[in-house]
C-alpha cells in the first residue's frame, strides 16, 4: 500500500490519532526488549508521560467551536476493516482521561511492586492502546473488536495478579457476563452491516458515516437497539445487568482492573457514538423504560451499598447506583443531557479511580478492606483520607467538584423531559450515594478501631503514594472550580445528535448549557 493512500486532515501536521494509538504499542516493544537490562519503571513512566503530552497536543489542535468530527484519518485496510478515525470533544475528553489514568496506573504499580513487572507494564500499555482505538474509531466493527480485546486483556490481569479468595468464581462470573455482552454486541453490529448490504446491493460497511446514510427499518430497529444496549450495558454496568461486578470487586480484582473497567465508561461512549445516532426511533420508543430501570437501579444498589461491610463491594454498588443517574440524564435526549452525561461519566471515572487507588493503599497497610476491621487511619494517612473524601464528594456532585456542573445539567434536562417526580427520585439517589460514601470515609479514617480488632503498625504514606493522591486531588478540584474549558470542549460535540432528536419531534430541545 502506497503512502499516498494514507490520509489525514491538514488540521494537524502529522497523523496525531495514529500516533496516539501507536505510541503504546511502541512502549510494549520497548519494555519487552529491555526486560532484565534496565529498571523498567522509569522507562514506563516516561512513556506514559509522553502519551499524556500527546493527548494534550490533540486537545491543543482541536477546535471546540466546530461541530464536525475533526482530525480525520483514513487508511484502506481489509474490505470490512478500513481504518477511519476522527474525534469530537467527547473523544478528546475520554482520550485525556485514558492517558491520565494510564499514567496513574503505572505509578501505582511502582508503589505495589507487582510480580513480573515487565508483563504487567506491557499489559497496561496494551489496554491503553485498545481504549484509545475505541475512542477514535468511526467504525463500529473496529470498536467491537477492540472492546473484545480490552476485556480479554483485563481478564488476564484479573487471572494473573488478583490475590483473593474465590478468584476462580469471580473470573468465571466475569467471563460469563462479558462473553454474553460481546455476543450481543457482535450480533447487533452484524445486523447493522447486513442492513447496509441489503440496502446497497451487497456492499457491507460498518463505518458510522455509511451506516447513517442507510435507514434501519423500524421492524428491526428495536431488536438491534436491545442487542447493542444490553451488550454495552453489561460492561457499564447497568441494573439488572450488573451481577458480575460485586463478586469481581470483592474476590477477583486489583485496583488496576477496576480503573480500566469502571474509570473509563466505554459503554456510555458506545451508546452516544453509535447507538443514539443510528437507532433514534427505537431510542424514542424505549427510553422511558430505560429510565424506569435506571431509577430502580439507583435505589436498589444504594440500599445494598449501605448494607456492605466490604469496601470493595460497597464501591461496586456505588458504581451501579450512580450509573443510573448518568443513564437518566443521557436518555433525557437533549443537548444539556448529552453534555452533562459525558461530563459526569469522565468525572465519575476519575473519582472512581481515586477511590480504588486509595482503597488499595489502605489494603496495603491493613491487609483488609472489611469496614468493621478498619478505623482511625486519618492520623496515619491524612493525604490518602483527603483524596478519598474529595473523590466521594465529586461522585455526589458537591459544589467545587467537577460533578456539580454535570449533575446540574442532568437534573435540569431530566425535569424538562420526565417531570419533577423522576428528577426528585434521581436527586434522592444522589443523596443516598452521599450516605454510603461518607459513611465509608468516616468508618475507615475517622472512627476509632474496634476494641477486639488488633491494631497493626501503620506506616505513613510513601512519597509516590502522596504524589498520586495529590495529583488526583488537584485534578478533581481543578476541574471542579475551573470547569469552563471542559464545558466548552463539549459545547458543539452534540449539535448533530440534538438536531436529530429535535427533528424527530422530541420535546427536550432547550439548550441548558451554562458557563
């Protein structure tokens, strides 16, 4: 294939999206080639920082005043797998989050000193490459294949480095749910490609641009919608498709796997990028039911979270509960709803990653995450405790945290679409989140340790642990008090999606974006 067939827009002087995806692959090759020759963590940290700088260069090149997809790159490959990448503000935000979390994972691994660090670091960069590919591709089949690759890589992480009772049960549950989700996703993708071929005389395509040019008959829209929605909903995870998460969180996980699974809402991204634009009639037909299940999930998971004695299980149910708030906002189907949902997804991802990392630091010292056996840690680990508290406040959307603007947009969009009762119920679910997250902070860091629990020697936070905690505090507070750039980044990303649902006679047309 000649180089003249490779195309990227003149918006950048080099193929920035391809470089973003190739740098982690280069990092894998370099790490494997240096095995046993040099200290690998400084090399890995340097490569992760380089990827973060490249992500910021993408942000610098992106024009937030434009509503069209930007920085497009195309490369003909196989007939059904042509490389077609481009970004909007949503993609840029997820790419920045991916680069930040990947760097934090490398720093966390340096603290934990995991066995076989070479393979572990290679796996981290492989997962980062798959995630970046998902966030830039405009091809639904590519997105699905990369999603399968990411889930398999995380399965290997869980199998190789998780050290907890009942690991086999947790791994089995994870593989069952993710396997079913991928089968549903592939089935929905196949039906969309088949519909395109049927309408164009046998020309198969999974490219988003091509698929939008061919209407999906209403007779099969609902079937495809539920295949894609359930396939993505399992990994978000949504109630009642969440059964894998509490078991994996308690018995089969390490903080790293949770960060990539929950810190990056690829399921939410997939819904906004592919499902909402392609299946608008089915979305309008079923969005009330989706919101009803989301409401039930908010309270179901919140009640179970309050009943947990294991911090990991409590955080798992917190994720399930708060995801319901995101879904209610997303399916309000207005500009403010789309903007608030994506902003809350990335905020929630950062805060969840912070909670997982801080709980990992607690476990490293106490060898337990059972809340009745914890307590009185704030005096020993003040920075860790502050980071845990700020992350919890970010999830519930307290003023001064990035979740505040996002929740504000979501609730205003929801009240226009669904009325006061649904919105009040979603807000009460957010209050429930405050209850169990603040209770977990109080029980872990402030409450006195139970008299019958032995008091271990608690070593102070290591310098690298303080660095991780301070970086996360700065990100959460910085984006909370200075949220304008992120709102501007998303300002025009959903113009086409908003016009689509307004054009279908949807009522939620009022633009509620505030600056």
